[in-house]
C-alpha cells in the first residue's frame, strides 16, 4: 500500500473510533443531566435509590420507582405524571424543560437496574 493509502485507512479508523466514543458518551451525558435533576427535584421524596423511603416519601406514601407497577409504566406515563403531577406530587411543566423531563425519566429507569 502507498503512503497515501495508509493515510486514508488511518483517517477512517480514527473517525470510526471518534464516532463510537461520541455515541457511547451521549447516554452517559443524558444520565448525568437526569441524575442532577432527579437529585434536585425528586430525591427529597423518592429517595436517592427511588424506593421512596424518605420521611416525606413515607408520609405521602409514594410508590417505589422500582416496584412492578412503576416498571410497567411507559415513559409517556411517567412524563405525564412529571408534567401534570399526581396526588401530592406537584406538576413540573413550568419548572423543567422537555429535555430535562426525558433525562430524568431515563435516570429513574436506571435506578432499578443497579
């Protein structure tokens, strides 16, 4: 192979590696943003692990995010609860962006996989 041919191969490998790194880091960035929102807005009642075992969570009888019922709920259902509120949980439609809500739902799902 010529020097010029080697350059193309090296460039293709480098670009492929960069694309893989960027694709793999996107979910981590979203989870980081979701985790930040969760800790600021949700953990006070739902707890750091989503079990709802905090004093506020127990008082309001929040459902564990890892319960069978919660696991079966769709992302759309969780989004609606976050946007509109439910029972004593306030609505967050004016407090969180669509992207933040999507990120926090993804983070909530990740809590049950740990």
